[in-house]
C-alpha cells in the first residue's frame, strides 16, 4: 500500500487564549487542507473555550534554530546588560521615568 | 398535547436521533481528528434535543397539571410510533459518505429553518433557535466541505457519494411534506411551512453538489413514500435504535441514574 | 575544556531543566520515551472502546452527553500524546502501525469487558483515578513535550473521575438492583485498577532508569499505596466494599495494608490473553482500514485544489 496516497500533512497549531495575548503554540495535528486544520484545531484544542483565534501552519514550513549553536546565538545577549532598564543608575528623587 | 408542542417534539426527536446516530461513530472514525469532530456534532445535537425536550415538557406540564414530565421521560419512555423524527435521520450510518450526506441534508434544512425561527411568534422556540444556529452553521460548513472532498476526491469516494445520494433520496420528500402540526404551528406564526424553505434548500444543496462534481437533485423528482416519520410511521431502523437507547430506563423503571 | 553532550544532558536533568525535541539525548532515553509515550497514547485510544460501548445505552440524556464528551476527550488525549511522541522522530502512522501489528502495548485494563452501566462509573472512579495518580507526577517529566501534554491532559481528566464517582454515588443511593450493580462493578474493577501501576518495584527494571532520568517521579509501589489509601476513604462515601479481605489500616506505616495482587493474571492479560485483547485490537484495525478511502479522498481533493491554485 502506498502510504502517500492517504497521508495528510502535519500542522502546528497556535492559539490566542484571549484578546490582548499572543498566539501560543498548542500542539500539532493532521489535516488534509488548511480549512480542515483550523476546524480540527478548534475541536481538538479549544473544547473548553481555550481560545478565540487560531493559526495553523504546515509543520514542514517551520524552520528551527539549531540547539548546537545556541551558545553563539544567545550567549552574546548575556553581557549586554545595557539593554535592561536596571543598568542605569539614577537618583531616587527622579519620578515618572 | 397541543400541536405546537408536537412541533417542539418533532425537533427534539430529530436532533436526538441524529445525535445518537452520530455518536455511534465515536471511537470508530476514519482518523482521530474526525472522530473528535463528529463527536462534537453529536454533542451539539443532543444538547439541542435536551433544550427542545425541556421546552416540550414545560408546555405539556403547564396544560395538564397532573403531569410532571421530564426530558428523559420524553426521550426514554415513548414508543417508536410516538417519535416524530424524519426518516432521514434514523437511517443507519452506513459508510462515512452516507453519514456525511445525511448530515449535510439535515443541517441545510435545519439552518434555513432556524433562520426563520429566529422571528417565531413563540419566544421560547426563537430562543432555542438563536442559541443553536451558530452550531448548525458550523455543522453545515463542515458537512458541505466533506461532501466536496468525497465527491471530488478519488474515484472510490465519488462512487460512494453517488451510492449515498441514491440511498437517501427517498427520504428528502418527507422534509417538505407538511404534517398537521406544521400547518397549525405555521398558522400561529410559530414556524414557516416547509414549502417556503424548499426552493432555497434545493438551491443551496445543489450548489454544493455541483462543486462536488455530483449530479444535482431535481425538486420535481420526489419519490412518493408511504412512510412518514412526522406522523409516527417509521422504518424498522428506529425501533432497533430505540430498543438499544431505551433499554436501561425501561428495564429499571422509576429509578434515578 | 568543553563538557560532553552526555554531561550537558545529565546536568540539565539534575538541574530540572527540561529536555526539548532538538536537544541531544541518549538513544536509550529517546527509546524509553517513545515506548512509554506511545503506549500511553494507545491506551487512550483503545480506552475509548469499552466506554464507547455504553454511549448508545446511557440511561439519561445528561449521562449520554457527558459520556460522549468524556470519550471524545480520550481521543483528544491520545492525539496530544501522539503529537508529543512525534517530536521524538516517529510519526503517528508508524506508532499506530506498531499497535496494529501487536508490537506495542497499551494499558491492560482496557482488555476487561464493560458489562453493566455501573462499569462506566467504576472506570471513571477507579481506572481514571489510578490514571490520574500516575499522570500528575508526569506533568514534571524531564521531556518538555511530554510534560506539557500531561498538564493539558490532567486538567481535563479531573472531570472524568468526578463523573464516574457521581454515577456510582447515584447507583449506591438507588434501588437494591442498582446497589448490587454498583458493588459488582467495583468488585470486578478494583484489582485490575491496582495492576495499572505496573509490577512491584523489585520486578520492574525499567522503572529505576525512568526515575533516574526524571521521567517517572515515584515508584510503582509508592503510587499504588497512595491510590489504595485514597480509595478506601472514598468507598466509605459510597457505602460499598472493596473486595480485599486483607485490607486494613496499619497504624505503624500510616497506610492501608492490602492483599497480594494476582500477578499471573496481570502477565496473562499483558501477553494478550485477557478477555477482550483480540476484540479491542480488531476494532481499532477495522476503524483504520475502513477509514483509508476517506483519508485518501481528502488527500486527493487537497492535492487537486493546490494544483488548481498553482495554475492561477
């Protein structure tokens, strides 16, 4: 049996839990097309009002960073503390800043 | 029982029996995701049935002060000849194509009817329609999409859709043949006569069938059918269904579950 | 001097840092996860069958609706777990194939038949109760996707146990026949539920490994004891007996002592000789086979539409 003829693509599902929040990764599922993927996501991941908006994307289109390179990707940000507000020493009497 | 209550029972029975049929798929679906989808529709329909039964019970108890009927009395202690559901919905599931087509025919009618019921003279009925129409719109979309996938999918799925069309064709006529309770309810402004919805139903259904590369239905070719679920004359399939569904409450009457 | 991958992995485990899909992990760890997670997923899916049997016969509309919702949740849980297993590099199709070929296991409990309506209550109370006892610590499992799936599952599962207990409570307060039905179901499901925690610790070699890797957090016997302690008190609310003459409070240990599990039965069912092993597997295979043309049709339709889209 040729597996390809019945295989549906895998989709990643992102859900916005409520207005004002980002879409967050919820999991994956199989669907033949995008319309079906959204419907399935609604039935699978929002049975208890967990969401008000759904994104789906075929898993094959997701490119991930390589964990082996995580040192070169993320460590450089560690010593750039000037990006954080606490780096700057200002007098206590200064307000609203 | 007044005839408007019978109209309420008619919709309670339709939604319960179809919900029950759909729930027979739970655990047996063609893929997990669709198992979940059809179970959801079953749940929606049974939820609607409960609303209709509860309303019917209130109406009946109000007229006959000695009665204290509940939704379960109506669902579990009536005989097949007292059920008013369409013969379409009691038909066995068959394959996925027949289940889908049955849902599509039913939801198409239900959606058009609910739209009309929103302005029903009976506020209770209008309220149920308002609550349910969102679900029904979804059932309609879901089943229409599947009709297209199967009709225009593979040779096999196309052939199976044609079989389903043939199997279910005899049961379409009944939808549009008004029963006495529909005349009465229409008279009181509670619901439209089915005739009013007929041409729109054919138009909508045929437009989906055409995109699904399936020959369209002709409104003139309604096959005459001696059976009328609305009047309590059913196929044996309803008796089989009820003998399973009602078995416990009837074996142990008078207890709670 | 750079730490080796193995050292990095070990230090993450000891610091309670979750392992994520693309991180390096020992092959044995990956294999153990695939086995445990897919077994778990299969258990959810096969577990739909014994309860699904009673959807059409549920004795009230409310019970019917809750049972559909519950069985539907199990499909969802199977799906979350297949989806988490997939991150380890094995597709759902491959895992399901292993199940259908009889190469993968699922929880033996689902090889027992559901004979009366009270069984639906007993499954909710005892089987789901034991499952929750097992699953709550898995919310902290060292593999991220597994832990996240378990969090979602545990959140949903609590309604399952409550609906089961409510069914039994109603029966226990009902007619003589209903009380008998209730006791009979508890008698049949009690011991198989205790078996759900797996072999005794000294007979469970994988268990120790799994605890070192922080997939499991408690041993089989610890969880089983916790379950027994909880159930004894709950049975009192039902005014029902647990079918074990050796069950008694031990003031020294602060726990209930209980009788010896029939391990011969356990291993027989595990080997596939339970009352319903064959039936359950056949039902799954049938659904899969009969669904093939449906999956093919939807895939073919999607290909056509994509193709047409590309031409425009």
